[in-house]
């Protein structure tokens, strides 16, 4: 009786914008960090070496090298603290866990590219960039139609007014 109820609660907390990433892929994780009163986004880029569990409890481990030292972080996939996950490069591996990379150095840590999936990833990234630019242009057109000025135009106007006030 509890399992169906737990399933309902878990389904409500699942993210829908999680990209299709696999073990061996190079990803960029955008994580929300609290800096005093402000919230900022911090990026962590590396190779996915493991995925664990499923559903709301799903996590993935990302490994990267920082100044010659290996750094691994475990991220929950469906956490509200994860702003987004961007797949940069598709990797072709034959293992479910890439823990063997911990013992390797240099070229031995290189992961083969999956050209077929990389083509789809590149197309998706290009489409997302075009959609974002169209949305930005539409917002700018809407703002100018409403009589509002862009921030740059407001700064220029304020600068001119300040110079005119100095001359008087």
C-alpha cells in the first residue's frame, strides 16, 4: 500500500528538463550556491563516472582534474539546487562504472568519442541557442514597443544628462 503512495510523491518531485547523459559523457553541472544573501550559479565540469539509484534518489558522480589532483563530486539529478546539466561531449564506454580512471594519469584517462550521439547533442545545443536568442530579441522588441529603454540606453541618457548638468 505504501509503494503506490510513495510513487505519487516521488513523481511530483521529478525534474522534466534532465538531459539524456550517460556514463563517459563530459558534462557541465550548474549548481545554485548561496553566497551570503545572494544566490549565484557555480559550474562544475567533468566526466560522468557513475550513476546510482533511480527516480528521485538518482545521483551521478562527476570527476575532473584540478591542478593534477582528481576531484569527484556526487550530484542528485532531481535536486532543486541543480539549475541545469549540459552535456558537452558524448563518450563511448563499455563499463557501467568508470572507477578505474582514478588510478590512471594523462592520456590513459582519455574516453573515446561517440560521434553519432555527439551529432544529436550539437544539434540540440544549437537549437537551444537559437531559441534563446529569438526569445531575447522578442523581449527587446516588446520593451521598445512599450516605450521602455534598454539598460545601455538608460546609462547613455543618464550620462548625457549628467554632462549637460555640469556644463550649466
